[in-house]
C-alpha cells in the first residue's frame, strides 16, 4: 500500500514537472516577453513616465550625496570656528585682565 502510494506520487510529480516544462516551451516564458506590450498609446506613455521617474531618482540620489558632503563640510567648519572663538575669548580675557598705564589711557582720550 505504501509502495503503491509512493509510486503514484512520483508519477504525479513527474507528470507535473513535464507538463510545466512543455507548457513553458510552447507558450514562452514570461521573462522572454516584455512586461508591457507595445499595443496602444498607454504602453508608450507608461514607459515615458517610468523613464522620468528613474531620471528623477538618479537626480535625487546625486543631490542627496551633494547635500551630505556639504553638511559634513559645514560640521567641520562649525567645529573649527568653535575652537577659534574659544581662542579669541581667551585672548580677549587676557587683554581685559591686563592693567593699562594711565598715561596711555590719557593719550587715547586726548586724540
């Protein structure tokens, strides 16, 4: 009983594989045909829209890359300017902390 079931199953499996292979041979596989046929105006319009979308995607990718580069440049510039402003703050604090000669102050007032 079990042997008979296995042989029937194998025969059915082989038949299904052969049927599918013959069906693909005579009808042609879907990958061999274009997804959208050239019949009618809709297909050409669809292809034109898809080409526009692809071109837009490429342009967006390029723009995104450029923006990322500019942002990294801006971040470097900000960090560099922060260190410079800290240096300037230190210099100003040292200048303010210095005592000035009263004669120097009088000279500037008289100008």
